[in-house]
C-alpha cells in the first residue's frame, strides 16, 4: 500500500479533493492511504499561528521552522513505529512462552524502532517553484516508495533551516507561482496513485498514456462512427489488431512531433523506437525540412 502524508495548513482543501473519484475509491479499498496533517496543530501559541516576519525585512510572512518540524516528526514517528511493529510481529511468530512475551515484545519493539530510524530515509518533497519540474518519470520513481511526505508551503515560504533539516526533494509542477503547495501536492498524489497496482481497474491503460516512452498518447474515438461530419478512422473499425497498434504508434509519433517536439529528442535517445518507427519519424522530419 502507498502511504501519502501531506503536511499543510489547509487539510480540508486537500482531503476534499482527494477523497473523490478514482483516488477516493482506491483509498476506500485500502490500496492507498492519504492523510493531511495540519501544521497548525503543532503551533506553540493559543492562536495556532505558524508564521512570522522574516529576518532582514521583506514583503509577506514566513512559516516558522518549529511547527513544520514537529509535524514532520509526528509523521516520522508514526511511520517508523509501523515499520518496527511489522518487523516485530515477524520476529515474535515463534514465541512460545506467554509469561515472558510482553517483556520480549517491548524489548523487540524498542530495538526495531531504533534500527528503523537508522535504516529508513524518508522521502520528503517540498512543493516549490524552485524545484525540479514534476514529470511522469519522477512519478514512476516516487511510486516505488512505501511512504511519501509532501510538504506544502504558504505565505512567502518556509524557514530555510527546517528545509535543510528534513527535505530530500524540491519539486515544482510548472514555472508559475501559486498561493500554496496544496494544489501541487494533489497533482502529485493523483499522478503517482495511478501507478499503484490495482488503482486503475485496467492497469494496462497506465502503460499507454501520454509521456510513456516520451510520446504523447494517440487520438481516440468512441461511438457514433460519424459525428458532425467527422468519421472514425477506418483502420480502427477493421478489427486488425496489429495494424491498429501500428497506426496508434505512428499517430503518437506524429502528435508528439506537432505538439511536443521537445520530447522527440528524449524519445530517440532512449531507444524506445524500433527501426520501422525510427524510419517513419525520419521521413516525417525530412518532409518538414522540404516544406520549410
């Protein structure tokens, strides 16, 4: 199961968006776990204020280090305790003497938590316009994690000292500025969740979508066969699966060339195109040069 832990000032915003549709159903089926941790719960004042003026002056307010750190530590303790408990359960399966079981459990748990703390390096992603741009490749890599902590900033950002202490990855969803990290966190959860086995009823669909092999997805059609004078390409009605697959692959190449030419270089370097597909692409590029 994939576990998402979102550190935020607006937990209701995050959960209301992620508790619906495919992601919500996957969570209800136990394929995903999504929790939104309210950073304000770890504020050390009666007003639950987590921001203050930045040293040196400047516009806006800054999120303080301590509430963010305490929220992170609460999640870290929870993850490490779960990991230790799972390991402890396995080690105690052969225990036979009930009299010493309770003491043994406590000892093993304490030892395992200590070991888990040393072994497990948690991935903590800070959503920031200064980070690496989020991509399908990054989603595939992060989907391998059992636990993923997403830190949402607000105001003018977060005290640099706590970022240095806990953050492992800085990620942006584009070259623009939002009011907070909640929407980017939701984008990441949605994208990564689709890669978790069982989340999509048809797992094959995730393998043939845009950005797989650095190609955009081919055009798709449904009933009726003709709509507003536009007909479904005859090849899709032929029932010849090999020809349909070839047509779809060529359409992906054409669409990528027209809409995202920046991806073609990655596509060619990755070696995902076979000889016939490479020849098809080279012929397309040659025609473009002739018409230029």
